[in-house]
């Protein structure tokens, strides 16, 4: 398990990528090859915002499992999408337990809440929360979606439109920049939302 902490939501794993590569270079590069049609626009390189979104989606679960980028288990999914104006946005979904709220729903309701994933280890510091298995009474499942804009400065214009070492290198560059941005800007917001608890 990667070494996540309060301010680390995404970890790029170049060592595992190289060690598990069937071509001896990059497992992520092989996945790029499998999704080659997503990495070009009629044979031309993608625009930087589209390239970032595609590179990130291929680098993370569920496309790659384990991903080239590991995402902290309690923050799922961590995605990139384009907003209404076509600007890239990092988006993280965070489950919130009612006891974490300043104002809780009526205590007489005794509603069910998020539960730890039964397949997780009891000592997991970043547990995955799941809905109750049995819903014999109302359930109040709160989740927050945290959005942060992606600055143009970390995007790059790909020079290649077909899989190969150049495209893989450029995809790795933008993915590493996005992971660093998530850790620098998104992680403190998530930590503040969770009150440093988990």
C-alpha cells in the first residue's frame, strides 16, 4: 500500500510501472497503446486539456488496476473532467460520516450511516466507506465533491498522436503534474473537510 498521509491523495509509481512492464519500459505505456484511439483527434495530437483528461483516466483505476497513479482509498473517485467552459477541473468525492458534521440530522431518526468496507483491514488509515449492507431503516449518506481548477501552466501540448515512448513520456509528465497539484491544492481542502479525522 502506498504511503498516503493527510496531504497526499495521489502517488505516481514509476518503479512499479517499470517493474511490471511487459515491454521492459512502461506498463502505463502499454495501456496507452490499448487506448490509442483516445489519444488523438483524427490523427492529430489532442488539445492540452483533453490530453490531460485522457492521460489521467488511463493512468488511474478502473482502467489501470493497480494504477500508474494510486489514489487514496477514501477519496474515490479522483478524476479530471472539463467544466462547462472546457477548462480542466480535478474532482474528488469524499464520504462524510454524520458524526463529522457540526450539525447532525435529528438524533431520534437513528438513521444508518456510511460503513467501513467489510473487505478492508481494521487498521486501514484511509478506509473506503460503503453504504449499509442492510437498510432496515433510513440511511443518510453524505458525500462532498471537492473541485479545484487545473492551471494551464501544468498542461502540455503533446507532440505525438500515436502510442510510443514520446507519447508515454508526455503523458507521464502531465499525470505527475496533476498528481502534484492534487496533493498541493486538493488535499488540504479534503483534510479540512474531514477535520483531520479518518
